[in-house]
C-alpha cells in the first residue's frame, strides 16, 4: 500500500471504529460483531505500525471505548480500567506465551478464567463497606452507579474476613442471565420498545437506569475477577481471588491455575463446548500471568496489560445465499428490511430469514442479491447477517438499493434526521398501518378486547366495517351476524368485550392510541403527569421533555399526533363512546403541608422511588410537575441530579431540597 493510500485508509478506519465504539458503548446497540470490530482494529493497528508517521494519540488503537452518560456523576478510577488484547487462534496464544516466558526466563504459571460478556464494574470498599461503584467509562473515569449496584444480590455491600485491606477495589462483570434477557425482551416487544440486541447490552443498559427499583427487578448477576489494592494479601492473582471469595465475593469456581501452556489450551478447548450449558454468555477465556511480580515486570501498553490476553471464541456462524430482501411495514409505519435466505441449519434451528434492521445496515454490509452471506446467532433474538463472502460475488450483481416507496401503499418513504429507520408517512391510508393500529389498540396491554383477534380485525377491515379504532365502538350486531364464521354467540362476545373496554384505565387508553414511540411505560408516566387527555393535547415541547422518560423524539411524536385533525376527531369519537380519558384520583389527602407548592423531582433517592415521592407530594396537597419553571416552589433533589437541571434551577432561583430535609418537612406536626 502506498503512503497516500494508507493515510486515507487509516482515517476511514478511525472514523468507522469511533462510530462502532459509540454504537457499542453509548447506544448499547452494536451493528457489527466483536470479531468484525477486532478485524477493523487490527487492520488499523497494522497500518499504524507500518506507517508510524500517521500515528496519533487520539487513535482508537490507543484508547478504550467509552460508556459515559450525562445523567450520572463521574469519578476518576484510582487504577485505569483497561482492555485486554484479543487472540482468536492458538498461534496467537503461543506468541503471547513466548513473550511472557522470555520476560520471565522460564515456564510461567497462568490463571485461566472465563471471559464474561457483560458490563464491567469497579467497586471500591473502605473498611469492608462498599463506597462506590463505577462503570468502565472511558477507562480513566466512569459513571457512579453505586445505588444500582447495591440492588444486585450477588454483590456484597459489606465484607468480612481476614486479610482485608483497609481500602481495596474489586472488579468484575455484571451479567444478565439469558433467561432474564429473553423475558425482558418479550416485554419490550409488547411495549413496542426496541429489544436489547443481546444480554450484554441489556446488562449495561440496566446499570444505567435512573430508577434503582427497575434495576433490582432485572435479576443481574456479577462475577468477580480482579482485586486491586496498595497492599494485597497475596503475591499471586490466584491467591488474591481465592482470598476475596472467602470475604463474600462471587469468584467463579471455574478459575484454574495452569502450570503449563497445554493446561491452558485444555481449559480453552473444554469451555468451547461447555459454555453452551452456562446460564449466561461468555465470549472467550482470559489467560493471566499468576505472579504479581512478573505482571509488574511485563507492565502495560497504552490500552491493555502485557500480562494477560483474551482468547475469543467465534460466534457460531454459517454461510448461505441471500435470495431476496422484503420489507415489512409496522403499525407506526416503520420499514424493516428482512433478508430471505436459502434455509440453513444454525445452532440447532433452521434459519430462513435474518433481520437487516435498516438501510444503514444494508449499506454497511454492502449486500448484493445472491451474495453468499455469513449468518450468526449470538445472544440475539433473530439471526443476523454479519458479512459477505466476497469470493462468491457475481461480477454482474448489483448492490441492494433500499426501497424509496412503500411496498404496501406506494407512498414515498421518509427518513428523519438522526433516525436510522425509514418510515411510510401515509399514516391515514396505508393498510398495514391502519390494521396494525387497530390490532395494537385491542391488544392485552392496551384495551384488552379479547373477543377480537388479528383474524377478525382482518375480516372486518376487508369488509370495510372498520377503518380506525373508533369504528369498533360503532359496530352493531346486524353488521356482524351476516359475516361467515360468526355465530350469534361470538357476535355477542365481541360486542361485550368491546363494551368492557370502556373500563380500561386512562394510561392504557393512551398506550392504545399507538402514538409513535409511546410505549406502555411512557404512557404510564404521561398519564401520571398530564392527568387528562385535554392537558396532554395542550402540552408543549418543554412541558413534555420535562418528564424524564420523554426525550425530543417522543415529544415531537406526541405533538405531531395531536396536531393531526383526523386523530383529534377519532379521539372525540372515543370520548363520546365513553373511554376513560382522565386519570382517576386515587390518593387520599394526608395533610396540607405542601398546599400551593409546585415541586419538581430530580435525581435518584434512597428512601422512596420517584413514583412514591410523587404520590407523597400529592397526598400532602402539593403538585408534582415535570418541568422546571419560575413557578416551581422547589426541587426535591436526590443524588445524580443532572448538571443542566442544576444550572437551570440556579438561573431561575429555584431552591433545592434534599431528600432527608423533605422527609422532615412532611413529618413535622
Ligand atoms: S481482566 C487489565 N478478566 O473484558 C485487565 N476481564 O476486554 C482487566 N472481562 O474490561 C480485565 N471477563 O469487562 C478480566 N475474567 C475476566 C473478564 C474480563 C470479562 C471483560 C472486562 C474487561 C474486558 C476487557
């Protein structure tokens, strides 16, 4: 490669890798496999070594990824959190062993551990008590997620035993068992929330939740693998981990002390198949030099220790032919490309289709029709295409072009800035959207009209009896009885269950409306703040984004939904039909201590959840609002309150009240 070419390639690789870092660490949504990522990183590393004139301190080869988010307070790591060098073959492992043996001047003892695929955590203990838990962050500083970590049962908040240093740091990996992940995604799917791509993303997404109660409910686990302190109890890694397990840390039983490199390879080979029996994902094995003295001698590169290496297993992969791409239109108009594949056996199931997510993904893979593609099934729900076997590429085949028009109604597709998905804007007439909205409306978590099902909706739709969900409430027996398949009994059943839906609470009705990006949880939050649909219709952008769960995307979607005359007229018909469009008062007043006070809740709390505080405020006659304004009496401020909110409060002269102070205020006689 020429120098000029290398420069261009290096720049391209750097941008691409940074983008993947962002997808992985910040968005928790990787679009390529770890293996592909490592290939890119390796290519960059090789080029930088070959053309040192283009080296840069900012290169991703010199930095670890970054998971820092704005909502949490950040603290410096006492000892930086580094990555591990990766190897994919026994040759690379042997090279590592030669380097280490050369430094030591003889055979070396290793500790073999499983490489857990979760979110790393660094927990400081002082005098046996947990004082702070930080995420990896950028390796130098991380997010303080102590409150969340304290909810994880397998992590001790206090430790007891002998030889415990006054201050020490324990590092490990927070994991979500596969069964918990599957359940969580089921729920997210029903709530129309994007599913987590794999248990790793789910674990790290959970760690970054602001409500510790939800964290507690997600049954995370933790495996510990690294003890750090100024003075450690033993002079070997193995000795220290075994010691820490006596103090109460869950150090995995799988760790092995290996006296030869053959023992190391046995460990690797054994776990390659055994790993499938584990309740959570591992993506390889970590091999560490046991002696701390030798570790010190070997030292570190900018990114990783020279005394350890990860041996990564390849995800199970097969290749097959890409026959065609079809496009599905969801109820909100979202377009999802799906690859139709020549059926192939993968990890015990026959795979015929693979998700392609969106146009960016197709472009990233550079897919052509009839390509032989690699299909992988990691922790993901549906298999995905991870690459193309270029040796089979037909010279004449053309790259797949994403469709520009809706395959169902012919309307030109739209792609919003900053969103990866195309969607069909023909909200009013695109059949799958119309039908999809009605199906969503009747679903269990929405209006729960169990007398109707997808097939009946299909039939009623095709007979022009329903065009939108308000039409359901105008259905009459004499329209239904003539339809084939419908006996009198089933007609009565349908009409009865439609009528019963009038009792469904307001938050379900809000969810049922099918506003883009408003899932079940968001609908509940909205109903708690805008206690009637008329309040919500009037709400402006600032008021909406004042609710923590509502970002710009959801707010814009709500505003545009209610700006649509057709939607308003449907809502009016639903009101006339008698649906609940108002939150029922459920709290009994306890005192008038907060009478006339408008209170914003912000941050994370120790004694009650945010929801509970909202109720407490109302019980004492106060009003809880989401958005901060000149009318706010004070902010009930927990920890981790965002810096921008603090700044705004200062500007507006709104005082902050701490949790304990508030509890005293309402407790006083
Ligand atoms: S030791 C300085 N041991 O892998 C070395 N890391 O790629 C510190 N990981 O950030 C890490 N299992 O999140 C170590 N048994 C294990 C591990 C492990 C998983 C993760 C960890 C680390 C990443 C490095």
